C-alpha cells in the first residue's frame, strides 16, 4: 500500500522554501562589513504538467502490485486453512453439513 500512496503523491505539487547567505568582497577584510553581506529567501512550487502518462502508469503498476499481494495472501491463507481442516479427525477438504455426518 505504501507504493500506491507514493504513486498518488506524484500527482500533487511540491513546495519548497530555500535560503542562502554569504559575503561578497574581493578583500577578506571587507567580508564582515554590512555592504558585503548577501542573503536571499524564497519559496518555489513545482507542478508536473506534461508527463505523457508516466504518473498514471506508475499508479496503475502500484495498484496491480498491491492487488497481486492481496491475492497471494488470500491464496496462502486458504491453502493453510484447507490443510488444517483436512488433518483434523473426521475432517475433509470439502465442507459438510451436520446432517450429512451419520
């Protein structure tokens, strides 16, 4: 299910906030004086516009992988249940009603 959630998240925009700071001067003695200080802070957002079906394919692949895992789990549990039931005294692989046992 985790892959499916990350595939769905690919459809959402990404927001970031970055910041930079530094000093600009030819001489090192001027680095810590006010005129040579630089800084900037800014947000950005990216939204995928054209991917020609790539995100949709990843989403479908994640869903198919999840469905396969669920089917394998069900098959394993049903097989285990049938094995346990067939090994019980008086049990069989096919279920019987109470009235049929005589």
